[in-house]
């Protein structure tokens, strides 16, 4: 079982508020976060906020928007999606990591999503920002299909040899967001926003076990029940699998 990382109750409360602010205003850095938190009655300094943001794995979208930290010694790959017409399932997949607050700790969530249909192919939780849980999610997704292109940020989890070799051996082209480009992986950023506002912030999960159950229910709802206006009010599963009508009964 995953054991969530521990922090003081006060810091966990602050981290929860930082996450909420970041979802609304991802361009807020530690300076703006510190200002807002002090206005709200928290007695914090910038050094403390910087440490907590590093622990959460988030930075302002300028100069670097992504949660996973860049791998200094790993090869970076070009961004292949510029001006690309993504017009079919399994054309492009994308992956990203986000921070999930629990009542007494926190974990990290990675998801793999089909770009065209918005279908979430796989997800995994971890209490550390390692590569292993990203590989597990990738392997599960590859049991469903195989994309032509796989897009991520330049985080060390995705630039690691283990991750890139797995893609290359499968004959998948690797695409990575440009540094400082906040919207190169915009669809999965929208997934995080939907997940947090429609589920995480509402349910306030206490344990990893509760979170696992809740995420499974949410992604079932997201994939199979929730209509998307951008998909002509079809669900991601209908578009990914080519269903015209669908029932989960």
C-alpha cells in the first residue's frame, strides 16, 4: 500500500490552498502565493512557500509550467504536435503528473490519455516522484492500444532511459513540450482541473485507499458517462472505441 508523505497539519492545510490557487492561476509563483496566503491570514514567508511548492512539484507556468522536474542528463525530444491535425484515436497519447492532497498527507497521480478522444487509458498513484509508477501506467495503457506519438513534458520521469526506451521499442515517436510553454499539453491540464474541481476538492479524501476507490469511480464516470461538448456531447469511450450509443448499466 502507498503511504502518503507526511507534513505538519499546518503545512498540509497551506499546501491544499496552494493547490487550489494553482488550479485557478497557474502563473502564480512563490511570491504571489505568499502574498495571497498572508492576505488570507496564514503567517508564511516566501522561503517556506518555495519549499512546499518544490515538495508538491509545481512551479509557475513561466518559465516552466510542469509538475515533473526536468532531467538534466537526459535527452530532450522535439515537440511534434505543432500544427499537427490530430484526427483519430491512437494518433497521439499524452501523459502528465499532478499532486493530490489527502487529509493527512499527499500523493502524486500520473495519467495517460488519448488526445483525440480524451479517453483516460491508465493511471497510477505514488508517494514519490519516481519513474516506476509512470512506467506502470504506460504499460497498462499499451495493453489497450498503441499511439503513433506520445507527448509529455521534459520531466525526469518521462526523459528517463527506462521510459523513452519503452516507447522506442514499441515503435512510438516521442514528443516533448517546449520549456516554458504552458499549453503544449493543454488537454491533460484540463483533465486535472476537471478532476480536482469535480471530485478531489469536494470529497476531501482521507486515505490512499479511499482515493483509489474515488479515482476509479471518477475515471469511469469521466470516460463512460460524462458528455464532452468538444466531442459533440459524446463520451471519451464512445469516441475512442467508435461507439454510437453506450450504456454502463
